[in-house]
C-alpha cells in the first residue's frame, strides 16, 4: 500500500517539462538570451557577454517555474548549421525566433529563415514567439514594424493566438520575464488543448 500511495504522490509532484527551441540568424543574441533567462530565473550570476562565443551546435538551459520545467535549446544560427534545426521540431513545445533589430541589411534573410520554420508541418500548432532583440541599441527597428512583417508572414501558416512579437534587450534583461511568461502560458494552453 505504501508503494502505491508513494507512487501516486510522486506522480502528483512531478513537474511538466516543455522543450523550447531558440533559433535565429547568427549574432542575433540567442545565447545571450539563454544566459539571461538562466541568470534571471535560476538566480545564477550573469555571464560576461564578451565571453559568449558563437554557438556551434547547441546550448541547453533549464528553468523551473512552479510545477513546470522549461528546457531551452539554443541552436546555432550560422547558415551551414541551420540544416540541423528541423531535427528538433517534432519534440518542441514552443519556438522562439530571435531577430537582431539593428541588422537591417539581413532582415529579408531573417524573415526567409523564419518563414521556412513556420511552413514546416512539424511546428503546426506550436506557440511561436518572435523576440525583437537589441531594442536598447540606437537605430533598432521599431517593434511595430517587426509585428507588421510577422503578421504578413503568418497569415495562413499559424494561428494568430499561437504567435507573438515582443521587444527585448537580452544584454540588459529588458523584456525577458515577459517573454518567459508568454511561453509559460502558451505551452500550458497548447498542452491542454491537444488531445492525448
């Protein structure tokens, strides 16, 4: 009887775990975002931004929020590494696409890569958040302009309630809590509305 009760209690105490992919072009600030998320929610010291090297492959970070674990997969954004991204799609519960708001020269490439992701059937119904990073920098594109581009691209591809755009500064930590809150709510809602 003890084992039965113990097993039941253990099951009730188990935390839901969700995988979140962080993607975007190289130098968009994906790893800086991951490090800021970890330091904000795990109360660990900030990593010196100058020590962050370009990601070759992936970086992984976990945070715990109440009864939930969010596991972040920061995937390298260099052109030759992007070919591995689709291998992660089937197992993800949310997609975060990071845009360098100051890199106007690569914005078309950025949106083409984003469109390739949302066209993949493996991310159908997966909450998708675009983070307009580097909003603290002079010359950053306006978030409203990025939202308009996002809305044009997602029409007919993902449900609007499953997509969003938020401004952040991964370096300073501006908007990090709002982004994680957005993800937390959407992955829970997505899981509840998905039949098992």
